[in-house]
């Protein structure tokens, strides 16, 4: 049964991921737009603007990747590096409950200047992507090296070596200034993958082994024409198109693929939702020994801050089972 044909929806829909397919090119993908959810995600942290932008970019990438899960699992994107932003975490309860945080050195961030360079902020280290399924003790984790490149580069490397799926990712972030109302963050992203029925068409060249004898020719595979065309079209996207609050995701896809025909599927919402709670933290505290709990008491109470949402919880010694706190 053929899908109904219609014009692209003109109204933008922020904080959502829209799946799509271009059957003529054997590609599938997703578009993400983040607006208000980003402001909630970044609230209470007081990040420098460069760090906020990096977190927003990671959130857009995380939303694109988590939306591929076919179950209500958990997706985590985490970097650990030697740069000014040493740790970056995006944690998503699929399909779209998202939280994030960054650990950074304020002095080193300031020393990078005003120019945004994700690779310089992160430095060298690794990026891990972890998938956990409810009730399953096994976790799937893919790890790629970060060598000073940005998150787009890391995503391409991940899909090349871990998934072996030809993939193209575009990410964009901007701070939207509003007269008399301060500013808001916006982020957008597009992920396109080449998934032909004949898997031989999607083969990629082997990664360089690093120890080949001098003069060994690299493994080469001629790219498929359909994938070349898809990549060329994606390459025409400008950052402003990914974050334009007046441009809907459907209109963006129509601009790119109207000559080939594009199908869109049901979008799902993305929201900033932390999973911390007073009850959960209390349960964690009670797992510590009495001596350890006693050592946490300062000025007559125990204060715990959630790194994800910035919320602070205060407990009395009695609440954590210390009857003789003095």
C-alpha cells in the first residue's frame, strides 16, 4: 500500500526527532530539533557559553542516536578526555527523556578564547556509546578515540568501525538572542545512513591496520552512486537551516530530497527530564557504611547535588540512619 502524498508540514516542531526515508537512494535517517529542552538541560549549571554549546551539540547527537533504539532502553554518550572539558555525558531514557552534564576546568576554558572549537575543548581521549536494555544484564558499548576532532568526526568514526554502516552526520548549535528577553539555545542535527537491500553495496574500505609494510596499497572500494548523491545533498545543508526556528524539519527534508521523494514517519518528542529523586538518593546514601555516612555530615546535615540537573538535596543525619549524629 502506497503512503499518502502531501506537501511538507510548514509548522516547525521543536524538541522532536523526525525519522525519514529516501527509498530512491536507499537511505534512512532522522532530523532533530532542540529548543526549550536545551534551556532546561543547561539550567542550574552556570556553564560558560562555550561549554553550553558543546553540551547542546552532544545532546543533539545523543538524541539522533538514541532514537534508533527499538525498545525503551537507555542510551549514554560519554567522553573522557584531557581537554578543558574532561567529561561530557548525555544520558537518554529512550525514546526521548534526556539529561546531560559536563565537567570542565573554567580557567582552561577561558584560555581557549571566544572561538568555538569542540575538538579543542574536548582534547584527546575517547568517546563511549552505551546501550542498556531493561531486564538485560548485558550492555552494548562502542568506543572510539578522540584525537582533537569534533563530535561529527567521532560519530562518523564510530559508525565506520563499530556498526560498519555508511553514515553522515551534521550538527549545529546557536544562541538565539531575543530583545528584552535574554537568550535561548537551539540545536539541530541530521543523520543519514545508507541501507540498501543488497548489503554488498554498503561495504566500506577496511580501516588501516597501522602495521602494513611500506608501500602497501590501502584497501579501496568504489562508493555506490546512490550514497555519493545522498552525501552530496547532505553536504549542501547550512548550519542555519538546522537551527532555523521558522523552518520545519519536513520542509528541510523537502529542500534536500524533493527530486527523489522523501517519506516521513511519526516524530517523537524529546524532553529534559532528570531521573534523580529524594527517595533514590536516600536509598543510595543508606548503602554506605555508618562511618562513611557520618563523614558526610557537615554543619548538621548532608548535602547532595545531582550533577545532571543541578538540584541540591539536603538530608538530616536521622534520615540516613545516624541516630547519634553528634
